[in-house]
C-alpha cells in the first residue's frame, strides 16, 4: 500500500503519476480520509492529468494501485462519502445501480425543486393534487401549470414528487 507522505519520502520505484498523486494528499485525522488537495470537478471528485489527453479520477487510481484493475462494468464508490478521499480502505467496487442506490441512501440525489430540470415547486405539486381532488380535469392542470400530461399523471400516481405530502 502507498501511504500518503511527503514527495521527498516517496521511494523511487513509484511512477511520476504516483508521485504527483501521493504528494497532494493530506490525512484527515478525525475521519481517517486521505484527502486530495489538487483540482476537483463540480461534484468534488479529485482528478489529475494522467495519460494524455485523459484526466484520471484520483480515487480510481488509488484503487487500481492498491487493489488491482477495475472491471469495465464497475465503479469505485466511497464508504466515507467524501469525494476527495483516496484511502483504499474507504473505497469499494459497485455497479452503476449500486452507485445510484448508494447516492440515494446517502441523500445526495437531486429531487423536487432542487433537480436541475424541475419546472414545478412543491407548492405547485400540492396545488395539482388538491385541484385534482376537487375534480379538475388533467387537461386543465396541464394548461394551468404548463407541463405535459405525463408529468401530471406521474405526480398524481405517486411516481414522482413522492417526498411532497
């Protein structure tokens, strides 16, 4: 295993990429996370220039160097839910479905008003349900709220906006 350490302490057997990665790690004593101190993407995941022209996610490199290859159909997930963490003991492999379930379990998914394509507010969803309860037609709701018939159906059937009571 490659512990995070000062660049001068990294043995010469490591590649230049490994030296660059491990020299930019700080250990968070309270969480035992090995936190990447370099550039991160908008979701907070660390990346480094790898084999040109590709950028590599540092948590994936850490997994490969410590545990081996990553099968093409699997993702590297974080037990600690810290996207900057590269501690191999905090990482595990999972499918895309595992990744989505992990995200949802940890409350990191966007839903409702916070979702980037949301056209409705929670108050509007409550109003749609209230009006339909009064017998207002679907087509009237579609025109009033400027959304599709399927959006209205999904709301009223409980397929979307489940968190709104």
